[in-house]
């Protein structure tokens, strides 16, 4: 029973973050965790929770990274062990030492470590945060507009604690307060939506298999069809055409490239927002979003928060490159400008891929923008729980910032998301095509 119960709790924690989004299981898991506040119980729960939720990263390391399965799973276990110790064992250990067994302090300790984990070490890992699950809760999710995921994590724990202590009057007050706050937030955002200027957008889902994107000779075969999709999208006369992260195997600085010339030629018809990898200042690669119009780059954004191991090798692990060919090569260079792309009274925040999970970065970009466009490529993880969690962050950030979000993904599901976290329209997984829709620019 002592082993079975934490296994069950870990599974119950995983279900809300799975592709099935069974968010109500979270209350059961947190209730039992409060009943058994021990380091061993929480550690084992964390191993199951993080292990199940993140097992999809092995798709990237084994299927596309070329790492031997045995070694990949060994490294994965160390990663899960670290996360479980960091987020589950350490908070409950400090709670016992500092909190002196006061149960009402557990919500505080857990939430504090969610915040710390989001930024440390190596830029942090703001993934699987409990507060993000409010995006699935009817009537209450809009409260994220006046709060954030960390505050909502704390309130979630507090709610479960009050139920455990049978303080149902305070439970009623908390739920009623969140309901009122959510209704007020929805009313406030609706007023802004009504005043917003409507534009027509065309989102292109390139649907290039990840195994082909890894080899230039294979990737090159898709360039013609992608450029044709841009032309097709422009026939509907949109105000903006958007492509995903690293959508074409061309360098922006390679001015003699025929495909690059064609892309710039198409920009005379309609402005094109495109994700490209470029080499600048010698041999410094950047992962960037470019707004191209009338044959020139109007503005751009370089990815600021790079993904450790995936985009750069943090100190002191540079030697790993010599072991694994899949991650060998130059480290990407982080951008220095945390600002939206500015074009013709249109300010577009363009967090790239994993950056959408960073509350502070997206908030900073969004405050000076009237639209958010996330350029990403989830082909690394196939159609797994990782893509589900990644997409859920776009819905969370839409509510927090009260803005429309264009989720433009190589693999899917490319979507239009309104300021209330609702998916207006989307393209199916790995369906190559164009999504045409209307959104509003909101100050």
C-alpha cells in the first residue's frame, strides 16, 4: 500500500497534463499529498508524475537524436530524478525543517519552488506548472488575466487544503471570489476586443516530417511546395502570412539563394512573417522570426531564451558534444532585444517555440504588442503529451495577456486562439495546408 498509493497519486498528477486533459484528477492527487506529507511519499509520486509526463522527450533523443535507447533512458531517469528531488522532495523537506509541520504552509513552499524551477538552473524549466491547468476549468479560467500561473498554483493548493480541513465556508468564498474575478476579467477583455482592429491572417502549416528536416538534401525538396503555399495563401488577400519556426532551409543572409529571392519577391504582395535560422557575424547562428515586406526585412526578433542541450550546451557539459553527434555543432546565440516586431501599426510579439512557457518574457513582449504569434516546431515529439502541454501554454498566455494568439506549428495543430483561451480554428496534426481566419489587434 505504501508503494502503490504514491504510484497512483503520480498517475493522477499526470492525467491532467496528458493529451486527455483530465484536469479534475489534480484535486484527488493534491488531497492525498496533503494527507501524506513525507519526503519519500512525495519523491516517489514525483518520479511517476515527471516520468510519465516527460517520457515523450525520448522521442527527440532516440528517434531523431540518434542516441542509443539504453543510454537515452538512463539520462532521462537522471533528469526525472532531478526534477522530482527539486520540485517534490526539497520543498517538503524544507517545510518540515522551517515550516515545522504547519500544513497550511505546504502551498507556499511548493509554489515557491515552481517559481525557482522556472528560472534556475540554465534558464529554468517552466513546464508542468499546476496553475496552468486552470485554463481547462470553466467559469474560473479567465481569472488568469488578473493573476498568473504561479498565483493560481498557490490558490489551487489552498483550495484543496481548505477542503481537507473542512473549511467549506472559506472554500465557497474562494471559489466565489475567483468566479467574480473571472467574470470581471472577461468583461474587461471583451471591451478591448470590441475596440480592436480586425485583420485577416493566413497561417501555413508546412507539415515536414522531422526526419526530413534534419537533412538538408531532404529538407530542400519541400522548398518549392512551401513557396507555393505562400502564393496560394496570398490569393485570399490576407493582411499577414505566417510560417512556423525554421520553416525553410535557407539562410536570410544568403542573398544569392534562388529560394530566398523568391520568398522576398512574394513579400511584395503580402507581408510574410517567417521563422528562419541565420548565420551572422562570422559563424554565429540565430533562431529568428523575420517580417519581410516589399523585398526587405522590416523587423526581426532573435530567440532570447535558448533551450539547453537542444540549442546550446551549458557549462560544464560541452564535452557531451564529442559523445553525441546528434547535438554536435555550433551553439545558437541568444537575442538581445525583448521587443515585438513592429510593422504598419501592427506590433507582433513573436516568442519562439519553448519561449511561450516563460511568463515574464511573454508578458514583457505582449505589453508592447497587440498580437502574439508563436512560431514553433513540435515535430521533435510527434503527436505526444509534450505537444499537448506545449499547446496549452499558448492558451494560458492568451488569457493572461488578453490577446489573440497565432499558434503556427510545423507539425500541428496550427491554430487561432482567442483572448479567452478558446481555439477558434485549427489544422489537424501533420496536415499540410493553410489556415485562414480573422483576429483583432488589442492594445
